[in-house]
C-alpha cells in the first residue's frame, strides 16, 4: 500500500547486523565468517570501517572448496 510506504524511513528497513570482512583477509578467514553467518552477502570494510565492496556467497562458491588456496 502506497500510504504505508510514505510512513516508512529507510532506517526502518536497513539491515545492519552483517559480519564484515577486510580486503586483506585470507580465504580461510572469509570461509570462517561464512560459517558463522546465515547471510549470503558480506560487506568488505577497511580498517576505518568504510565500505570497500561486497562479497557474495555466489562469488566465493567456485573457490571456497579449493583447499590449496587456503593460507594464501
């Protein structure tokens, strides 16, 4: 209903309880964050907390099971 939308603020629908990752995190660290979360989007933030990008579970799917990439 259009009337309901006019009463809502963006802050009412923003989700903010995401686990974040750092651009320098290893694949292993990223997979650990995925295991701890029920989300499929992971904000990438710098040391100051500024958004640098977003990694999705779909982005990771092709590499997250390649153990030879862990620790790099």
